[in-house]
C-alpha cells in the first residue's frame, strides 16, 4: 500500500466520521512520543511516534477511527489507519456488534516494503460487571510483491471486581505469511503453504479514576506447520496529569500478528496524550457505582431500575428524559439507593448525579454526551 493510498484511506475515515456523526460532539486525542524497538537479528532502533484517535458517539451507534505513524531514522517504518463502528442491538442494551476496517503501509527491516488491509467483526455481550465476546477477521498482506492471506477467530471474557478488571481470551490464527513467521524465529514446514497458531492471553487492569495500569501475558502454540511455543509479557499504564494531558508508557514483547501484518519485536514506549474538543468528562467517584437494569413486562414495556452504591450521607439524584429530567423518588435498600419506574417500549436516557455534581451515565450503559458538560446513559425497553 503506497503512501498515497494510505492518505486516501485517512481522508475516507475522516469523511465517514463527519457524515455519520454530524449531530454529535467528537472526542479527539493526539499522542506523541518515543519508542525503542528491537527485532530479531537487528540492533535496537529508536523511533518517533505520532497517533490520532477520534470517537463520535450518537444515540444509535458509536464511530471510532485512529491513525498512527512510526518514524525510524530516515525511513517511514509503519503507518496504520483503523475505522470501526459499534452498533447496540435494539432488543437488548447488553448486545453490541462491532465492525471495522484497517489498513497499513510498512517497511519492516527484515521483511521489505509492503502493506496490509484487514476487516474484523466482534459480537459483545456487556453486563454490569462482566462481559463476553466472539469475533473474527480476514486480511491480505503484500511484501515486495508477494501476497499472503490470514484469518483469525477469537473469543474472550472479562470480569470487573471494584477497580480491578480481569480478562482472558483465546485466538486461533491461520496464515500463509511465511516471511512474517520466519522473522520471528518460527520455522515453517516447507511442504505446507498454510500455518496455524493458537494464542491464549490473560490480562489484568487496574483503574483508579482516569489512571490505568495493565499487565498481560500471551502464550503462543503452533498447531500446524510451525513449532511455535513461547510467551510474551507486556505492561503499560496511563497517568492523568491534568484534565487534557496524560502521560503513557509501556514495554514488552509484541508477538507477530498475521492479521495486521505486524512483526514480532520488543517495544518500549513513552508518550504524552493531549485531549482536544469538548472538555473531558470527569470520572464518578470510585466510592459510587451506578447500574441500570430493565425487567420486561408481560404486556410490553418494562420496569427500569437504577441502583447506586453510595453511602446514605451522599445526596443522590436519578433522572431521565422520561421524567423531563426531574429527579425521581429513591429508596434505601442496604448499601444502595434505588429508583424504579415503569416505562413503555422505546429508547430512553437516564443519568445519575451525586452531591449536585455533573450528570453521569450508569456504568453498564452506553454513554451519550449532553450539551452542558455532562452525560446520560442510553437504555432500551423492549
């Protein structure tokens, strides 16, 4: 993929974002930093990093796009662009479908010049404290005029325990990209033109407000045509310095990724992130957890219940467009403030406010910005 084609892809992503999300306020982030990259058989090389991400939420879907550039010495090492859309199901607020398209142009030290294009999809089930997903993707890569194809199937599960997030996933990959595997030190059977890999990953993430720390371990096994049998450890974190500025860093091994055409390498990065556009939404206090649930009624519609885990000394308000944004009555049930309201079938917005702060969406709902610096959650009553 030439730089001209990559630029065209970037323009297409921007045009689609503007057309699809013209009625919403975008969230724009710019990241810049430095990386140290070491591939097998080469000395470590320094690289400059530049990334841009754009998120546009609407009442019906969320559009996300991003682009990144890695510049090493006097040559362009890699450029990537991704566009994805997340579609919630009207029958249940717990179901979401993600569709995406990505492209890349790269000049890898050990593999020559080339490019990659891939498409992917994932089906998510998102609950208040846990979720699952299944997905897959297909790709085509080209290096020095030699083409290869790859595919992948993956499934995973995650669980939240207070501020701790634990996830596990398994990915089965099939590829004809022999040069990519050989550059990682994985020999391929010369009598086969297709190779299959199995990856298992466990990740641990700690979130303290806007701050994050992630630790992950990936084990790779060769199923057919390869003798891969090794693992990779990586760590990363985000430190929020101000409302719009964050410091990010990370390091570890990046395994060869046939679907995206990425080589295996040891990568260490440090970068700064600047958030532009609307003022970033503050995070609800860690001591406050709000969740919403809809129980369908036999004749249609259903009961919306909102539970807020907060001390009885906190002033808690719950409201929505169904109450013309006037607070609705609350009851104290154990450690929770609870509000219940019967609603006819349809889509509604609901929000929670603590100690007269900004309105926030319950944690298990899709977030929708308002025009006053707050947000609400989108709920669907069948």
